[in-house]
C-alpha cells in the first residue's frame, strides 16, 4: 500500500488541477478572426446621421474628453425599444442643430452598447434605450420619462437652460435604472451573459432569437421578429435576442450551430426550436400554440422556484475547482506530516548519570538471599 500512496496523491492533485483549468476556460473559444472583425466593424463604422454622431464603443471615451457638452444615447441594435426611439432622437438632434447651431457646443452621440461588455459594465448601461447628458465627462442628467419626442424635447430644453445658467451639476456615479419607459411587454430585449439566467426565469415563457449582426439572414428577419413580439408578447411571454458573435458562452450552452435560430423556453428550460417560416403571422401562431399546449401549472411554478439551477455559471465552476484544489492540498499536507512522523527514527532515552550520549546501564539485579533462614 505504501508504494501506491504517492501515485494516488499525484492522481488527486492532477484531477483537482484539471477541474480548475476546465472551470476557468470558456465553454467555447471566441474565434480570433471573428472577434477582430467585430472590433474593426465597431471602431470604423462611425457616421453622422441627422445631427447624431454614431460612435464605436471604444470611441466614446475620446469624444467625452474632446467635447464638453454631450447627450449620449445607449442603444441596442436588436432592441426594439431603441429602434423605435432612435428616429425621434435623430429628429430632435437635427432640429436643435438647425435652430441653435453650435451656440452651446451640444453634441448628440449614439453608441451600440450591445457590442461591448466593458462599456456596459463601466457605464452601467444594461437596459436600453438609455440617455445621459455629460458635462466635462461627468453625468449631469439622465432621461427617465416615457420615451416620446415631446418628453425628450422638454428634457433637452431644460438641459440647455440649466447649462446657460451654469446650474448643471454632477448627479454622482452612473447607474442603470428600470423605468416605466422600459416596460418589456411586447418588446424585444437583448440578453447577455451576466443577465441571461436572471432574465430567463423572470417570465414563464421566453422566446430567444440567436443570431449575428454579420449574418444577412438574421438582419433580414429582425424586423419581423420585433413585429411578432408586439403581437404575441405578454406579461408571461418575453421575446429576446442574443448576439452570438459576442456571447460565445451562451451560443455554446444552447448548442447554436446556425443563424438565425429561435428557441423557446418554459420556466428557464429549453423545450424546442422554431422551424417554420420567418413571417410575422407564422411566428405569432407558433408561440400562441406553444403556450396553449405547454401550460404552466401553479405546482410547476412552485417547483421551478424551489429547484436549484441545473446550469452552472463560469464563476461557480471556478469556485468549485478552487475548492477542490485546496481540499486536495490539505489532504496532501496532512498525509505528508503523518508520513514524516512515521518515518522518523526512534530515539532511545539517555542516562544523566553516565553523561550525555552514554548508554544507560542495566539496573542491578536484586541480590538473591542464598542463606537459608533458620526455622
């Protein structure tokens, strides 16, 4: 048994390290060519439309530094609320440019925040559309009313008046708040790695379109998908999108091999994919029939909340791998100490009377009484 003990310990260490490495690696590696092409597309596709400067995610910082007064629209390319409001944003920006010119230096910019996880994290832009005003790189206002052209015009007018009176002050760190204008009913919202699990369990039914913004077929059907969401979307049915070009982990978890792919979920569990035509009425009919044939019972709702999640996140896998390695190292340390103690030579006690290191003399045997006692 002593011969095989080191081999067993070595095997445990290797298994622990393997689990840690597997936990830290992404489920699917992002193709470097696609990633570089995506970054190049975002950084170079800068244009001005109707007074609005459309920037890449990496160019926003430079614009905020070079331009003192900025109103920024954070939007999602496949977010239906953003697409509905973007024409109003451009129309008002063009009107301000025509009437006021560059008297106060106000610059309207727009950024597709779905292409950059770093931008969403740094700027706290997880919900779309999101409008913030910046003065000298600091947030001085955030639009929180209903996203109509009238409300937005009042917001800009009030903003410019306060700017002229030098009344604009920083409102503190950026925060992303869900407002009444961001009601997801009947809308298509983008899902990301950090919001996928929570959003997926928010509604009993979820329909997700997996695609790529570089895929012509996906871009051709996005509008029909948004129209289907307006017709079939309810409080219990949420329509969403995942840009698989940037969300490679979600692409791997759902085994997406072709674009576009539409999956439908009940209580966070994938129950199938849509194989029909990409027409509005076809998708609406499929979703309505699916909801009727797959009812969510109250008992299932309770069990769905009670059951633990079956899909582990990368952070949880990393934590489990780290705990496994630490446990193996602790076992190795304990066994190593025990082996050292067991292999240490026994030291015989020394006698103080004979000096240090001198062997102890045997105790003198008791003298036998050879004399016979008289009766």
